[in-house]
């Protein structure tokens, strides 16, 4: 017997969705930062076993969209409701509600199984854990509840075993050696964007998109050239920094991550370009893969 299905992870921004997906995968597929709206796409992470294929979806955190890019991000979340065989609804310690009522009702009235994961329990005490567990089980009574720590791995294996139990009998959806639906260049863009989220303040990371124009794999090295797009001239200066020092740091750190990811030496060339208001431009968004 072979089991396979789509397991889609949804929840508020910054609760640890990407951390959980990486924990299930046993490798860093999705980027993770302490800032909200780190994930902008729906990213498939495929875990293959002899008798199963779990097709995970990491999705952007649920927000009220304020501009076109965010509209598109919420489109990815919507799509994750449509094809799921199993929903993972993740909340974090201290959280009180999912602000978007429509999404919340969809979870509560879901016809497919829902696993409600209370994450980051490593940062709580017993009293808080009990109080939060009760609150969330009352709020989503149709769900199976698990307290977890995606970061420390607490309960992660138990949840994964339960996923396999709940999956329908089915042949695999993807070749058994495939681990994601995204091309190599996507992960280059994301590695660079992660460093930008980490090193720049306020609005800057949200005004940035990365596009990898060249990805040339040679025998011993992969040569990459990526453009960092910002919305305004002033942002370009900030990204580059004094004598290029800030941009250099992004390049060095991203390259190290990419060498780990691809298991090969990497040469990464970065440059910065202004692409006015790309976040609100349908044509540009489509070009960067935000259409669906
Ligand atoms: N203490 C603790 N921190 C965690 C845990 N899981 C995730 N984090 C941290 O929470 C922050 C957000 O994690 P992400 O995995 O990027 O969260 P996300 O839900 O994917 O966020 P968005 O993509 O922005 O919606 C990071 O700083 C993680 O290290 C956990 O179990 N315990
Ligand atoms: Mg994420």
C-alpha cells in the first residue's frame, strides 16, 4: 500500500511555519527570519519514503493585504486550502486569534482533517502552556491538537507519523527523487532575500525582490548573477552601503548558504537596480512568479 497527499501549512506570520517544514524535510528549503512576511510564495517540500509521499506546502503568513504583492501572497494561501488532503494550522505561544475571520471559519468548518499545532512551547512555562492549550482547543474543536517546538524538534516526529496515518491511499504525485516544485534559481533568490531581511531595517526588506539572471553549473563551481531590485533610488544606496560594504556582506553570507544548499562551490555576483513600484505592478509581479 502507498500513501500520498498534500499537507498544507497555514497560520499567522512568524509563527514558525517554515521552520516546521524544514524540520519535516530535514534540510533548509524555506528561508527563516525573525521578521514577519519572510515567506512570499507557496513552496512545496516533498518528503519521500518507500510507502509514502508527503507533499508539504509552506505558505505566507495570513495578513490583510495592503498592496498587490500581498494580495498575491494571500492568493497562495487560498490555493493551499483548495487542494489540501490535510491542513496544518499553526499558532504560537501567546497568540490569541487569527485576524482574518474568513480564513479562520474555513479552518473551523474544514471537511478535511486539521492538525492544530501550538508552536514555540520551548519559550513558555507550564501554566501558560496549559492555558493556551485550552484556549486553542476550544477555538478549533474540529482539530487534533499538538503542542510542539519546531525549533527543538519536540513532537515533530509524532506529528509526522500522524500525518502519514491520515494520508489517503494514493500513488505518488511527483517522482520519488523530487524534493520541491521550485527551480534552482528560486532558492538563490531566497537565500539573498533572507540576508536582506536579516541585515536591513524597516521597509527595506519589503521593498526588495531578487531575480537570478544567470545560473551556470560547471564541473566544480556554480556561477550565479542576481539582481536585487528596490523601489527607489534612496533604497539602492542603503542596500549597497558605504563603499559597497553592506552589499558585500549579503553576498558573502548568501554564498555560504548556497554552497551548503547545492553542495558545491559558488560564485555569486550581485548588483542593485531600481524597479519603480514593482510591488504594485501586475506585470512585474507576474514576471517574479507571483501570478498563479
Ligand atoms: N523559540 C522558538 N522559536 C521558533 C520556533 N519555531 C520558529 N521559531 C522562530 O520564529 C521565527 C519565525 O520563524 P519562521 O519559520 O520564519 O516563521 P513563518 O511562520 O514561516 O513566518 P512567515 O514566513 O513570515 O509567515 C524565527 O525567528 C524562528 O527561529 C520554536 O519552536 N521555538
Ligand atoms: Mg515562512
